[in-house]
């Protein structure tokens, strides 16, 4: 049975406390070696998994600023093993109070670019408030200590990594038009900084030092808040000081789903990741997937058809649960899963229209961190500024790149966003509303232990990638590194295309095409960061895997 839960409160009690921790060491997986080392430094200093996740998040803001940072937001899923409790912190950005459904209409015509770049694209940042809350409520070390690795990286400098170098080169022309960004990411001749180049971020170091000393307050009511508002409004935005002053992160109950002998924890709305992954698992639970063979045409066809169905539900029903009723109980019910299975065809792809249509008229950033500490506590944390370099709006003198999360709203029902995702009125723009997200931080419990901790970056591909790695480990017995590296597919209902990674066996791809799937290349696939607890002849041990698709870094110690 699946249980869908969400509320503006914390502390889902999942199991009684047990005395023995699952392992005598820790494991970390992030998208950058310096973020992984920041987390490890804090764990060695006596911090817990939450401290490590906060440290890694701040480090990512320094070394991978195209993906995430203090100008963005995210979700943190926490499992406290000794107490058997799970917590879900929502620090997703909010629409400014002055935002309206016609925010991007000009002379009756929708101008989608306005939701992607410039001041109107910026949602109220949540990352400073969310990380400060997590540290204060669930961390062990002072925030000042937790922030030290990131401050040091920003002040002393670091070598530009391959991922950041690619994003700088890809967006060089846009970066050159913003003096604050050009100064950081381009050299004196206006050329993109190459991998291995030294980058120093003194302005961000000062901002992080303020965060370490004062917490989130200056970002919402102090001088940094004033600078954020000025930067947004000078670029045409509607954000006000009141928007920042009224922002609060929200603690919610996680989505809890039974899958075979495991319990799967995920984020509730406005993240769609937890619910959509859970719905897919309910559909797939009726099949003996291990008999089909991992990567076989039959398995991938079933997976593609399931993704098509659950992404259709995502588009139709999901939004900010504070503004719209998301029918999670029904979507995660056995009856709904059976109804989906009844419409699947074993030998042919179902057309997208079979799963309904939306009411007529009505590339990517993101970063994920997975941590398990020596006491068995686990954190899955995903944060983002949405697409690469967000809105391309920088806060002068602060080192902050602001998000373009407003594009995650449904600009109009049926109109796709930058990821090709469509939505309904449930995800329409409204003042103070949080836009729907594909972020899917996930923790799988086996008994009282965190069996698997994972999540990804990569827009809607986060959901399909997280699901495939989870199935690889749980159903097919793959080790976590093998599951992370395996070829993937992606379907999101609309557009009605099955995206396939080039590393998939060409014979399998051809078989899927013969079943009626329109095959397209899956490029810039999601990057999964995962930690697993395994039992061996010598006892239990932790393993970690970082996705090579984004040059990630994993450490077990």
C-alpha cells in the first residue's frame, strides 16, 4: 500500500529507535570533488549528515555557480536513524506577491523569454533561509564552522572544473553582457575561463562570511536583501522588500511509499519528484522486473510507458499544495496504479493522447548531494537556480547569481517551459506561490537503515534517472556505481518522444522503435549522486557513487 502524506509540519515517525548505527564510517556523493571534500571535512570535525549537506551546498555555490547557490532554492530530505524520524524542508523559491498569471503577456501575446532571463524571471530565493533552518534545527556544529570550507574556497580560489568550464563557454555571449558575471567567468580578453583556470570569488566570500556569522537574516531584511531587490527591479522585475521579508522555508511531511520490502521517502509538492517517483513504483510493483532483464527492450518499454502515464498526471494535477489540492492519496493508490497498468500495451507504445490532454486555453542547472554519517543519519538534498546561470541577474558586490525559477510555472496551460514540460492551472502563476519542481531527493529505508540515498540534477530527467537508479539497485541487485553508470531513457509524456542515451545497445533502441516509440537522443542526461548501505560477508558497509555525466565525486571513509 502507498501512503501519500504532506503537511506544513515535521517529524514523520517511521520506525522505533535502535541502538546500533549501520556503519562505522560516512559516505558522501556530490557533483564536485571540492563540495565532497567540504562535506567530509565537516564530518571529520564531528558534524552530522545535515551539517555535511549544508557545507556541500555552500561549496557548490562557490565552485558550480551555474547550477545552484544562494540566489536559488531547493529541498532537503532528512532521516534521523536514532529517532526513526524523517523531515522534509521546502526552501523552494516563491513568486513575488506582485506576480500575476499575465506577467509575461505583452499586447496579448506570451513572451516566454521574460520568464527565462531578466528580473521578471527571478523568484524569491529560499536557499539561505532553508540551509540556516536545517543547520539550526538538525545540525550539530555551529553554522560558522559549517560554512568555513566554502568561505575558504571563495577567498583563496579554486581550479575551474570541466562542468563549469563547459557552461561558461556555452553561455559566454550572455555572460559578457552582465559586468558582474563577466568579471567572474571571463578573462581579461573576454574569453571563457577554461578548465583548470584559477577562480577567486572575494565578493561571495564576504557574503558567505555574513551568512556564517548572522544566518539568513541579512538576505531577507538587511542590506543584502536591499541589494537583491535593487538588482531584480533594475532588470525589470517586480520583487519588493516585502517579498523577501515574508519568505519562510516550510517543513512538510515526506511522501512515504511502500515498494516491495522497502519504504521510499520523497519530497511532497511543490516538488513533483517524490509523488511521481512513488506513483511509478506503484505501477511497477506488480511486475517481476528482475525476470525481464535490466536494459532489455521489454523492461525499457514498460518503463517508458509508465513514465508517460505518471508525467501526464504530473502535468494535470501537481502544483503548490498551499494553493491547490494535489490528490496524492488517489494518485498513489493501488486502484490508480491498476488503472494505469490496464491501459499499458506490452508490444506497442501508447500515444500520448491516450493519457489525456490539458485544458485548452487554460538545459540545465541544479545540484544534488547525498550523505550518510557514522550514526546512520541520511540526507538527500537538491538545490537549483533552474537553468544554467539562472536569470543572468547578478547582485553587484555580493557574488550572488539569481534564479530563473519563475519559468517552472505554467505560463499558460499547455504551453511548454524551457524543459518542454507542460502544466495546468494547478501550476499557474500566483503571488507568493511556489512553482512546481522536478527535484526528487529520495531515501529508501530497509528496516531502520537508510538502504539507498539518492537524487539528481537535470530538470525533468531527474525523475526518470532517480527512478532508474533506484530500480537498478533494488530490483536488479546492481551495486550503486553500476546503476548510476548504466544507460538511461527518458519520457515525460509531452513531447511524445522517447529519449535514449547513446550508450544503450543499438539493437535495444531499434526494438523500442519497432514498438512505436519515436526515438531521439538523450543528451545532457541527469547526474545522479547516490549512497547505499550493503550487507557483505564481512558485515555492513557504505558505498557511494557520483555520476560521471557531470564529473561528480564520491567518498567513503
